[in-house]
């Protein structure tokens, strides 16, 4: 490879001057150790990256678990564009088994996923991972812990207008069924159903009505509300 490198006539005619200081890679924290990374196989860590597509119609949160430069685990979460869900399915098939350099230079179907991969690559190779100071890093499968029980993404969906005010539709606790208002018509709490736990119970044979009641809860001062509304209707 080196003998194929073309050198200009000007450089060929120069005399050789030895370089004194050549420098070494700065050590970066990786899974509880300080390492000097020179090759892709020297890179390990679990971390997250976010990206948007060019028209900013959707976004992706990408989580990768990398061991010795190879992607072992991928969690692809998308929001805002219906086509992105299918792109996420394809990206999840593409990513595991690739080096992070391969993944960076692979079309991951959706621009938002590609941008997330770029941002995540930078974090990993600079040692800014979630597991930078965790000895041995995290096992494959750790990405699912971000989803919690029921294995659903943490989604917040709130709609608001100047004319009618805010409507909480989905929050970390789950799908919002009702909003509780005080005498000033201000939100003081809400009733929600944890869809992940609800679906798990139904799959295991629990009656849907029983499951809905079991996994419905409230947040804030919902019990003190003087008025309760369905945020999707009223």
C-alpha cells in the first residue's frame, strides 16, 4: 500500500529531516480503564446518541453496546415519522455485528438514524460513554433497562393551544386517561394506564377490564380535582 503513495516532485527533492516528537493517543476512560485507542478494536462502551432528519420531521435515539469495536446490541427508538418505525426495524437488523466504523459508513435507511449514529460514534471514540467508569462495562441486554417494565420507550406527548391550553396525552407513567383540574381550571394531576404492563397482563390471560383497572394509577393531586376531562375529547 505504501509503495503506491504518490509523492510530488517537490517533496521528492527534499532532504529527510527526522521527526522528534511523534506523540501518543491521549488515554480515554473505557469500561473502568484508561486506554490509548489506536484501532477500532480498542473501542468499547455503551452509550446513546440522538439525531434528526434534514426536514426535522422526526428524531431517533440510538443506544449501542460496543465490545472490542464490534456492536453487540442496538436499541433504536424513533419518534415523529411513521416511516421511521420501519427504518428502525431495518437498522436493528443491520447494526449488530458491525464495527462502529462500518456502521458509521452504512446507510441506516433513515437520516435521523444516520445522524444519531454519527453523534454516538463521536461519543464512543472520545470516551464519553455511559459506561466509561464502569469496570467491565454492561452486559449485552443492558439497553433494555432504559425501557423499564413493559419494554416501552419513555414517551412524552403534550398538545397545547393558546385558545384551549395544554393536554397531556402520554407521559412517563403511561397513556393519560383523564386530566384533573382545580377550581381555576389548572391541571393538578392525571389518571393514566401503564400500557406495557397492561398488555403483558392481557397476553398472560388476564381479563382486559381487570388488567385495565389493575394498571391504572394517578399522579399529583388528581383525587382533589373539582373537574376531570378526557384530554383527547374535551
